[in-house]
C-alpha cells in the first residue's frame, strides 16, 4: 500500500507526462522514471503495465481533442494504427534478438540524427503537403506501424516522438496533423500492450486509475495548447524533448 504523498507525486508526473506527450510525444520520459523511483520493489513488468493504463487513457483524450479539429488521412494512419497494435502486442511478449544493452546506444544515435535534421530544416513540418501517392500511403503506414509498434512493445520510450518524425518526414504532414496521427497509432500500441499486461495480472489498479485521470487532464491541456499555438510551437517543443532524451540516454551510457 503506497502513501497518499507518493500517489500525489505519481499523479503529478502523470499530468506532466500527458501534457508533453499530447504535443510532441515523449511523455514516457517523465512518467516511467518517476514510477521506477517511487515504486521501488515493484516488479518492472507491473510498473510498465500500470503505466500503460495512464498512457492509454491520456493518449485517447488527446486524440479526442485533436479529432474534432485536425483532419486525418485514415487510409495511412488507420493502417499504421492497426499494424502497430499487432506488433506492439508481439513486442510485449517477444524478447528482441538484439542485446538489450545495445538499444539505448542505437536509439541515442537515431535521436541525434532526428534532432539535427529537424534543426537544419527550418521549414520541416511547417506546411501540410502530403508527398506520397494515395495508393502507397497504406503500405508505408503498415511499415511504420510494424517497426514503431514492435519498438513500443519491447522498449517504449520515445515512441511518440518517432511517430511524429515519421509522419512529418515520410508522409509530408505538418506537425499538428502528424501529432494527431501519432496519437491514433499510440492508442493502438498502448491498447495492445495493455491487453497483454492485464491478461497476465501485471497492473496496480489503485495506482493506475488516479494516474490515468491526471494524465487525461494533462493530455487535454497539451492538445489544446498545440492547436492554439500551431506548428512552430510544436516544432520547438519537439526539439526540446528530443534534446532532453538525448542527454538522458547519453548520461545513462556514459555512467555505466
């Protein structure tokens, strides 16, 4: 049984995670470390399962806020979401062929390239100009769903930021449309992974539900801020979040 103070801190972390995640992804960078710190002694799979409840409901709330104002290209995004859900479930069950200790270094290198490209291309994500033929969008959506969905299932942090970059860089969406699209895919991956954790009884519901409520409030506010302030605001925050993630992963690697 955790104390009220600990639960309040967890809810605060969930609120902030929802706020950031609704705009640019990366909420897991806030929520997961807080849970690992405050729920010491709890098995890691149980922490992941508990966090998925919060992430799912918060992401769904952000998607609902976006859905009324941002038109989605359903053939591409819907395909990506469906495939990502399947591969997220597989990722939650299958141990990756890559040694786990190599993953932070690989993700760090990829994030550095993403940050450099986004910073260099000042117009990146400022205009909504889909560049794939309509008949190819579902195929590319499936490929994105396979790769990022599986990644979210077995590793997770940064999934929202990777999705955002994929929809801007590969599909040619602006940052607002890409953020809304990423939320739909993220709902599918969170739902699939949550199904696995719930089936295996790895969720602390007394912690998960208050955190979920806090995440929903943060996510709703974050989506409102993104819609109000536009693509420039989202682009700037995206660079900040990716930079923080780079520093965090770099410190983890160096300090080992």
